[in-house]
C-alpha cells in the first residue's frame, strides 16, 4: 500500500509539472505590423526564432496587419523578425513572454525600394529575389492594368529586358503580340511556354485584371525545370487569390475609341489617270485614259458621280466605330479557414470596319481552404468564351483592296446599288453585305491542388488540372451583286453564297505531384523539390462545306446545295510524362547554389528517342553580405554576382514527325468514288529533341536603397534543329525532317530602376530596359533557301534576301553598258549590282540585304504621384531592324492578287528627265524590273513609340466614407499615341515584312474608374 501511495504521489507531481509546463508552453504574442506612417501592412511575414535552440516558426499577418505567435515558453528568449515586400526587415530581439503580461508587440517597418520584388515566382514554387541565381524578370499585375489591351501579350511590351514583344496588328481578337525571349532559337515555333498557375495555356486567354504577377524565366538555369518545352523561355502567370477576412468588392471599367495609327495616302481619281497614262507612255503604249475623260474629271473637281467616280476607298471602308469597353467585377471574401476570389469580366472591342469585333466573357473562382495547419486545398475554376467576328472576305483582303483599287472605280451608285469596285471586288460591300466569319472558342478548366504539411519544413502537393475546349468557326460568305449605274447587273462576288464550318473538341489533362523540403540548419538553408507530372492532349475535328444558298438567312449546312458539298475530319493526340527536381542551398545568406534536372518522355518521338535529360546549375555570391563590406552598407544595399549553365529541349516539332503516315482520301474513278490511301512523306524514326545549351553571367545591385541595376551576358546555342535535307529522287517520297541545323544567339541585357523616398508627398519611379541579341544560323547543311526571307549560314534567321540596288539608270548608254536585267529597261529604272560579273542579273546575284530580328530593344516605364494624382507613361522602341513591303500600295500600279493597281501620294516623286534625283523610279506599266526584291524596297524599321500614357486621380478616404466607398480612382488613358520612325509612310513599323495588307495598329483613347466597396 505504501508503494502504491508513493507511486500516486509521483504521478501527481509529474502531472502538476507537465500541467505547468503545458500552460507555460501555450503562451502567445499578439502583434501588429505598420509602416512609418502607421498604415497597416497586410500579408507581412513573421519569423519567430527561439534564441537558445534556433528553432524557427513562420507566420503571416492578416489583412489588417495583425498576427498571433504561438506557442511560446514562459521565460525563454525569442527573436521576432518581420518582413514585407518593399520594406526593410525589422526585429524585436530578446523578447520574453510571461503568463502575467499582455505579450503584445508593434513593429514599424521602413520602406526599402531595393527589396520591392523580394519574392519571385519560379518553376513549381517561389524564391526570395536576393537568393535567385538564374535570370528572371518579374512584372506586376498593376503595371499590366495600366495599359488597356484586349490581348495580355501586347501589354507585356517593354516590361522586361531581353523580351522582345512585337505587335503586328490591331485587328480585334488578333491584336496579340509575338513574344521572343532572348532571340529566336529554332526554325519552327519560337513562342515561349506559358503556364497559368502552373498549367499550360495562352497568355491571351487570361484577362489582365486577373493577374497578380508574371515571372519570365530567361536563362537555362531558371527554365530547365520545364525541360523539353523550355527552349524558347518560360512565362509564369500567377493569378490573384482571396486574402480578406471580410467581403471586399472591386469594380473597374474603361471606355475607349480606336483609330488607325497610320494609313497610306492614295491618289485621287484624276491623279490616278494622269499617272497611269504616264506609265503607259513610258513603255511605248498609248495612254489608257482619253483626254475627254480627264477633262470631265477636271471639271467635276473633287466630287464624285456615277459617270465619274472619285472614291476614297479607305474612308468608305473604315465605317466601324472602333468603340472599346471593359468591365470587371471581383468579390474578395473569406474567413481564416476559407478564402475566395470570384471574378466576372466582359470585354468588347469593335473594329475599324463593319462587322468586325472581339468579345470575351470571363468567369473565374479561386478558392483556398485551410482544413488544419497540416492540410489545405486550392480549387480554381475558370470559364472563358472569346468570340471573334470579322467580314467573311477577311480583313486582309479588305485592307489590300482599299489601298490598291483606283479611285475612279465606284463603290456605290446613286440609286443605292453596289458599284463595280474592281470586277465586283468591293471592300465596302464585302464588309457590309458580304457575310461574316465567327470564331467561338469557349473553354473551361479546373485547377485543384491538395497540400499536406506533415512538418513545418515539409510540403507535399498533388494537382489535377483538366481543360476542355471547343471551337466553332463559321465563314458564311454571301454573294454580293454589283451593278452598272443604269441598274444592269454586273459581277457577283463570289459567284455563289457558301458556308464553311469547322468544329473541334479538345481535352487537356495535367496531373502533378511534388514534395518540397525547406529547412534551415544554422547558417545553412536547404530547399529541395522533387516531382513528377503527366500531361496528355487530344483533339477531334470536322469541317463541312456547302454553297448555293437559296435562302441566305439560314446559315446552316443543310440549307445549302448538296451538289458541291464536302466533309473532312480527323484527330490527333500526344502525351508527355516527366520527373523533375531542384536543390537550392544557401550558406550564411551569401553563397548560393541551385541545381535543376528534368527527365522528359514524349510520345512525339519513336521508341528509343522518347526520353531526354535536361540539367542545369547556377551559383551566386551576395558579396554585399561579406563582413569586409559591412562599412559599405550606406551605399551598397545589395550586391550579387550570378553564373549559370543549362540544357533545354524543344518538342514542338509536330505531332507525328517520326512516323510514316498514310494520306487518306477519295477520288473519282470511272463512274464511282474510290477510297484511297497514299504514302507521300518519308518518315525518320531517329528524330529527337531540338537541344539548347545556354551560359549566363549576371550581376544585381541595389545602391543607396534607391537604385537597382541588373545586367546579364549570355550565349545560347540550339542544335539538332529540324531540316528537310535532300534524298535520292528515286525513292519517290517527300523529304523527311532530320536533326541537322544549328542556331546561335548571343546577347546582353540591362535593367536600371530608381524609386524616390516613399515618405515624401511627391513620389516617382522609373525603370529603363535595354537589351541586344545577335542571331546567327551556324549550320544549314549547305541548304541555300530562296525567297524574300531566308535562313542561310552566317546570317540571322529570316534574313531579307534580294538584289543590291545602285540607284537609277540615268542615261540610255548606262543601261546598255550594264548587265542584262528584267524587261525593257530605260533611264529611271532601278539598277542592280552584278555580284558574280557574268553580265546577267538573276538569282545568283541576290545576297542577304537585311535582318528582320529587332536589336537594341529598349523601354522607359515611369510612375509619378502627388496628393491623389498619378501619372504613368511607357516609351518603347527598337534601335535596329529592317523591314520590307512590296506589292499593291507600295509599288506603283502593282496588281497583287490581280486586284486594283494604283499609286500612293508620295509615289509622285518619281524619276523623270526633269527630276533625276527622285525618291522613286520611273512609272512603267507592265514592266517588272522595278518590282524585284531589292535593297531599294527595304526600309529602316527602328522606332520609338509612346506606347501608353495615363493620368488618374484617387479620392481621399475621408471623402469617400460618406458614400460608402473604400476607394475611388478615375483615369484617362492613351495608347500608341505617336511613333518616331523612318519606315514607309502609312504603314506600321512593327509589321515590317509583307504586302502591306495587314490591319493597322490602333490608337486608343479611353477613360474609366476603379471602385472598391
């Protein structure tokens, strides 16, 4: 009994001991984080470190800057470190919690402009910017929202060094831009990989209002975690998520009007006839237009009539109002367990022509659920429905016609019937009555992640993200009847009303699992990631055609005639499975190391070539953290040197390039239809990845807490590029693709920024970006391409190929003494250099005369604010590039596509015996010498453009309280306001090669407001 009592006493003592210990270990600290002015800093991060054991716990402040630290042991010393983007880290050291005190702290952080982008999104995670060893550029969603744009890709222009963004058109729904990261490394698709919250997608399918930030992975070290798809760089888009413990409603909009930035000036009817007669006379032909017709036009003046039309084709064709509007509503709500961000958007952009528009409906819901400290869920749903409408005749045709049909052709008769145009081709009637083409491509996607943290330093995540997309393209081209002025029917274009309809269904599956370790061991910081993924894609599509619609109001296939009907359809699929890993090691916050590896397997290749290994390594030295530079902190806020190496792959080479495929079809044989199968293309089962190796060295500096400088130097080499090499003709098949080509990109980048003292009333900042890339084709296996743009060894991709021009022939003797050229030559014609001295100008005399790849791309982005007013602007440009336009609208009386053939106003400065120093050669109708591809028609495509200018005002909070608003901002905005360039008058410098039949870029003047309830 005695022993039992002793045992009970011991148990009681132990219970009391553990009870006291338990109570003392459940102490907590309540705190708040504010800035210098007392404003709360939501989302700040807090590290609680036990000073004796160095154990670290991580916490996050809520939307009001409040936080709770627990558990703490009574009487023990703790250090509390607070961090927030854009502010210096501050701390409370030797904090002691007791059971008798309130245990509260207030931490006030000072602004630090050098740390604005402290956390950067990288592949499958985030990293502190100071610890980055790769070349990564970050763009905030706020910067994108300052630029009203239908396509997010165009809003990226000028936002990051080393990223060339070229917007070639302002066409509604197709005004997106081409994005090239550090040059072009392939002869195929050079577009970067775009991931939206980790899932591959189009950057133009995400509204800028949804974007929190964008990270651009530029070098191989930062991109290799994506392996076989990262050779052209990677763009990571992170969407906004719920962050509030109360309901917050945000609504923003803008309304704007568009106009063409540039249009060519075409001569009027009288000038057209006079200059046409001159062109006929110059080649020994009789004048086309008699004197009485010309006299009648002179007497009529600038007017127009049925008998003597004088049509301004551009004015009559551009009848669209160009109105543009955007509305976006976001609801941010939640508790400490569930947070939700629901967004609904509507965008509507009318075109410059009738029946041209782009609409986009967006619904997105991002949900975060915290079941416990260990288990959480992310569930995102998105539905987007973009609808593009355009004239059935195509925008490109309309713009070609309005710049090439002579003014002495009628667009409409006085009796309100359609005029002849050019043999019935009439851009005005085609836009108004020629039917429409619609492209509806709605898609829905789910992105679900389950996150489990068994330990504070260990995170496991599984993700499933399916996407289902459909597409319906309908082109209903109506026959438009034209008439003579007396009412007699003339041409019908097209001859019969026809419908072409395309339907497709796409299913994309993405499954991923990752395990992340993030733990500190004294001065050592280790972060390791391992994961695997599988992606698969399948598309089924059909296309049907019918014509001869008796009832043209019924735009369905069954309403057309079955006589000429046709139907086609097919399907394709591919799959990709991968393993990937990354290790980040930091020693004493100054020595940095990162290792990446990915192992990809793609169904696009034959067995034995399906798998590829893509490693990278990078290292950094934060020399500013060294003790011997401690006295330099007054001016050297941050300094880091980076170096990296890595290999990347490119699997975007077609779906089945390694497999011999049969072309299925049907032909008429005798009196019946026979199904056929033909082997036309030779396969190559040895095809493998296009492989890119890149080296990079860079430096990051923050000086005087205000200046930031980032500079990089890189060398990127792509091998095994697919080429179609010659095979013996006796084989009887088309040439297969082989891994043979080599391309190199060498370049440098510089980004420099400055941010003023945030404590002052007048605040301002600017960022200047400048970069250059030299592109060179190293190996084409001896292939010498011909055409206007070619790929040749020793020159950039898509170089301009043509004759060197040596001015105009000035005398008949000079013509006679020169090498034989094209057609019947005379003084005033272009003279070409005889490169090989054989006395004849032909293809052998063509050389590389220019490059279409932009060099010295630059931008200046600035924001200023003072007492509620804010002003921002973006200047963007290219220092060196060449452009080439040809055909109707550029070359006088050229009938590109057998349509029209007129002349521009500045073509009047042509060679004549009295004007031998003219800008253009003599007018010569029907001669082709002056239309040859030559240096004469190439222009400097360098430019400087005011891309965006915005002025806004934010009302004071005390003024808004009376009407129940938390925030109200109004603004006016202008885009593409002016350009400085030496390109062809009337044509946009960013679309430098082609007929000149493209939809022009547009100026947009808009106004709008942002409201937060």
